């Protein structure tokens, strides 16, 4: 007597229950405690950061341009403040714009160049006074820059009495005073140099490369992310610099955007708000454009580091 097993029947109820997707319902309290509070903090931070920008843009488009009439959403949109600004009725804005771009480009480039050379020397060479030099840089960074303003003013004034081209009320002297801000970037770039194995330097030297070739051909291409970051930070810091500029630059033709726009606003705060806001919006343009250009280097370096890790 033989028995047969039915293999064509319907699947059992146990298999059917196992195939059903498991639905996990999370309560609102648990979701907010684990995930939701992060979204709330992000929204608050976004509103806190975006409100001043939107207010300035709204004030620049409001044709009235007074403090009392400015709201977050303008009732009527007009470009009259931009026309007034570019026409030079409130001051040589175009000249201020050119001065600012020149100062930012020159000072940021020189700061990065000097910082890279100093960071390379501190990272790759062992010499007498190296540790003391690093500690000195760290100590100098702890003091606010305003403490040195009187000394810098007297120094540039004395230099200007001998060489007027680099004295007070000159863009050259102003650039020289700003170039001292490269000290903080030395530490950032040196830290990146320290992450690159020294075996690359030794292998290149054994192949016949000089120290300059090792620096420029092997190490420097690896520094693109940190160089892009430090250049962007230096550019933003210089374009918003006001204290030294207000002391050094007195002629309207020599002023930068920060100094010129402040003088415009301080003359009549009630009626010049719209023109000031238009100038602030136009000041953001080079910063945004520079960030968009350097973003590929910053993101590319972060991605390469993640893949390597």
C-alpha cells in the first residue's frame, strides 16, 4: 500500500502569513524623540539664517526704501534702488566694487601662497625653532586682531612717509595690512600636509625630483580641497572687513564696499535703507559665484577621502 502526497495544493496558511510584509507603526512621541526633533532644529536654523537675507532682498526691491515701510514681502517690486546705486548718485559704488574685488583677490591669493609655503616647511622639515614657531603662531591667534590695529596704523603711516604708494589711504597699504591674517590658515594647511605620507616625498626624491617638484607636482594637487576652503574663507573675511578699512581708507575713490556702504547708511539711515540693501545684495554675488566654482573641489576632496577611507 502506497501513499501519495499532494504537491499541487494551495500553500499553507503559515507560509501565507510569512509572506505578508510586517508593518511597524511608530508612535508620534517616539518618532519625535528619535527623528522629529532633528527636523525641527533644522527648520528653526533655516528660518533663522534665511530671514535676514530675505529681509535685505525685500528692502532692496521695495521702492520706498525706509525702515517703516520695509516688510518681508514687498507690496510692489522696483529696481529703483539698484539704478540709484549704479548711477553713482549716492557714491562711487562701481569704484568700491572694483576696489573690493581687487583687494579680496590679491590678499586671499597672497595669504594662501604664504600659508602653503609656511605649512610645507613646518610639516616636512625639522629645524631649530620649529616647535617654538608653531607655538608662537598659536599664541598670536589667541589674541584679537583689534589689539594690533594701533601698531599696524603707526607702521603703515611710517612706511607711507617714506614710500607714499604703500602708506595710509592707499589700497596697497591696506592690502599689506590684511596679509597678516594668513597665520591661522598655516595650521589648517599644515594639518592636511601631515595626513600625506612622507614616503611619497622620499620616493619622489629617490626618482630625482627636487623639493620644489615634490611640493608642486605631488603634494600641491592633493591640497585642492583645503586650498579651496581656505581661499573661500579668506575671501569672505576680507570682503566683510570694516575696521581696518574705515581707518586706512578715507577718500571715496579708495573705499571698499563695507566702508562705502556704511558711510552711505550712516548719512541717512531712514531713507538710504533701500540703497544700502541693494548694495548688500550685489555684494553677495561674488561670494556666491566663488562658492559655486570652488564647490567641486571641496566636494571632490571630501568624496575622495570617503572612498579612500
